[in-house]
């Protein structure tokens, strides 16, 4: 896989770069000796995005698994810990609806 400078890529033309990417050739583009972009096929970028999403989901599952204390709190316990009763919250909802805020 050869690296093209931005200038070389401009001279080659976008259609040549796209045709090469469609054929499965990834084309790294460099500026000042550093790769700053890469021309890849739509199929490749779609696959990379799926992999990224899968890895993000897996990391989230692992983090939740590692930090799960197995202690569950139901709604009544949560309300009690914040100093609310179900009647107070229901009255607040009714007031918001009556005032057009909900």
C-alpha cells in the first residue's frame, strides 16, 4: 500500500482514487509526511462503523458487569431516599398538567 501526498492525490484525480478504493485498495493520504486521511470503499467504512458500534456496546456491557453490585432499588425506595412520597409526586404531575407544563 503506497502513501500518496495530497498533491499526488489531486493530480491523480478523484475518480481514479474512488475506482481504486472500490477495487478494495485503501489509499492513505499524507500531508507533511503524516497520514491525515484515507480513501476507502463504502463497504469498508460501513464495516468499520459496525465494528466500532459493536465494540462500544461490548465495552458498556463489560463496564456494567464489572461495576454491578446486584443491589436493586425499586421506585418506592428511590422516592423515599429523596424524601418524596408517591402522593406528592402525583400531585406535582397533576399541577404541571393543569398549568400546561406537561
